[in-house]
C-alpha cells in the first residue's frame, strides 16, 4: 500500500527556491518515498524517533513515518551542508 506524502510549508518553500534540475530530482525521491519510505538510500536518524533521511544529491530529505496512518511527513529539505543545522 502506498503512503501519503505530506510536505510541510517550510520544506516546500525550500524546494521552490532550489535549481529546477534539483527540484525534479527531489520530486522523484518524494515519489519513491510514497512507494517505500524505508527503501534504498534511506537511513534512520539517530536521536529522532521515527526520523529518516533520504539522499537526493546534493540535497537531503528529512521525514518521519506514521505506519498506522500510512503517512510520510517531510519536515525538512535542505542542501547537505546545511540540513543538520
């Protein structure tokens, strides 16, 4: 079963500001998350309950997963140099 992707306004705003070629790449990764939120290139984040990271070079997508409701909550999209600040 597919998960519903919910992108927070701050993450959506960051995505709109990035280069068009990266927007497309990040969008593809968001589609991948709907199919399998724990798939390849996804890593569990230390210290964050149900927090995960997906690589969309050179950006990172940070999100949480609610398996009960089948929702992926994308709370941050940022360049790899700035994402963990």
